[in-house]
């Protein structure tokens, strides 16, 4: 089948055969199918969707495009967590050591920031010396020793996803359920895990803002996991406000350490404990979810999770003294408060705009080659529904210079709407989804 014919058939709504999808994607990888044809294919999928059989063929070819990790020599049920991406979402930094400290191995491979959303790898790399580029052998050895390693996805894992994602990013084809589901699940299935907890974000800062669509995305990913014999549980969680207070790499590490010390913002602790309880259950580490949650809360409060994080930081070359005294983390020279323009209620927060403002400040990458500034970012002090008084600080900008700080203050003020009416906002923890239907 010629690539032209495959694109044409998808465009016209015909179901492609698995062999057709495999040959088209392998042709892309080998250079026989042109990038413009793949771009056209992605747009056809964006509008037409994929049938279950087509989706599974796509996942399979993406998953097999690189190495698959085998962690059979690491004892226990290996459980990972993946978030569909958000602003201020530093949960992985807390969750992975926390769950590992409860005896469930967590092989965590994470990404860098994507578009307006931050990435775990960028956050970890704001800890001086911390290396996320472990070899697979070192990854395995650390998994055996500490039950957890926090590494970046390597070029060898699902390389087809990397190329497809970069193409989707520039062809307005990111926000598609089959394309997001195949992208996430092909990477996760290649990582050697046994079970997975998905944190599927809904709200204006999510790739699927509508809760019903977020739920459909969750069910689609669960179906893919089930077809590979993996147990997958998803939660829909709110991304119509940043999670916690801090947005920006070192600032998010500081907030994660606060949470690992038993403190931190209530919403961050709640999402972390909910996901931790689920991971512990999937890892057969507790008799029921309430017990798993109590165990997780205790490990945050008594310092076990923090101690495991310190061990991981040390093992991966990081400076543990910067965890013990977070004043040693990179800090921005300019700090400017954002004052409420009027008295009223916070009726809405444009989370995507806050994420993009953080990227513009230097906390994320405008393009793949850009270098990020680990110190810059925001503290967003308010949530939808909060009452505020004119002139009081609703946020704080941490910037490298006065000009970028001034721009960020304007962007942040515009992103936080203060009005008189009631605020409509999503429940922090939405439905728990365990089945594909
Ligand atoms: N995260 C991914 O890994 N892929 C997507 O398509 C969206 C979010």
C-alpha cells in the first residue's frame, strides 16, 4: 500500500489494516515515508479517530520501535505513575520515593517540559549534580538497591513516539485521544512495569480540558494496558488551577521537599496520597486502600519518604545538602509580588496562560534547544473561590531580570480573574476509573 493511499483511506474514514499502519510507521522510521505524509496522516487521525484495532496496531509499532526494558531481576510488582501533564504538577518527585519507601518498586522514567506543562526531569535537574541520564544497567542496579530510580526517557525507548510527538507539536495534532493514548502507553509499556496509575488531568491547563473527554482518554489508555496484561487505574484530577503553589523547577523542588517533610500545600498532599494509596494497592503492599493511604501519610510525616528521596538524590549524583537546606537550590535574584487589582473572588485561573508565562520567563523551553533557568517561576497563592482584597499579593514572580519580571507580572495578573460571582471549579480528585468501559 502506498503511503498516499494510506493517508487517503484514513482521510476518507476507512479502517486501516494493522499491516498498513505498521508498514506506514516503519516506513517513516526508515525514511521511506515522508514527514509531510505522516503530518497529513496525523491530521486525518485527529479528525477521524482510530478504531480499537487501528489504535492497538499503532501502539504496537511504537512500542516495538526501540528497546523494551526487562526488570525481572528486580523483586516485587513494579508500579509506575504517569500524569498527562499540567502546571505545578510536582507529584512524581514526592510519590516515587514515598511509594518505594513502602516497599513497592517504582521504575520511573519521566519527560522534560512539553508546551505549557512542566517536566519531572527538568525539576530534578535543578538539584545541583542530579543526573537523570543513567544507563539501563545503572537504572536496574539502583532499582535493586533503592527500589526506585528517577530517570529521563532514553532515545532507545519508543523512539517513534519522540518523532511523532515533535511532529504533532508543530502540526496542531497534540490534542487527540488516540494520539495521546498511543504516545503515553507505548512509552510506559516499554519500561518494564507491571502496573500503572494514570493521573489524567482535566481543566483548562490539561490537554483534554473537558472532564468527559479526560475520562475517555483514561479509558482508552486502560484498554491498551489491559491488552498487554497490565493493571492500570486512572484518576481524573483538577488542572483548572496549578497544583500546589510553586510553578518553576527549583521552586517545585522546594515545595516537594516541604511535602516530603509532612507539610506543603493541602492539594498537593491530597493528590499524592490518593495516587500513593493506589500504587501501594497495585503493588500488593496493603490490605485495602484506606490502610495504604494511612501508611503513605505516615511515611510522609515520619521522614521515611524524605530519607528515600535523599538516598535517590545521592545515588544519582545530586547534592543532598540542597535537599536538607533548600536555600542552596538555585534562586532567582528578582522577586516581585503580583497584587490583586480589586477586591472580590478568584473566579477563574487560566492555567495554560500561567504555564506559557513560566516558559516565557525561562522555566520551560520555547524550542527543544532552549536552555532553561532552574531558578525562575511563580508562587501562585490563590485558588478559584478564594476571596482577595485589592492590593494584596495573589502571586509572586521569581525572575532573572526586571524586564522579564514585569512581563510576567502582567501575564499573571491577566491569567487570574477576580470577579464578584461564584467560581466554578473541578473537584480536586475526580472519578477513579478502573475499566476500559
Ligand atoms: N504526554 C505524552 O507523553 N504524550 C502526549 O501525547 C501527551 C502528553
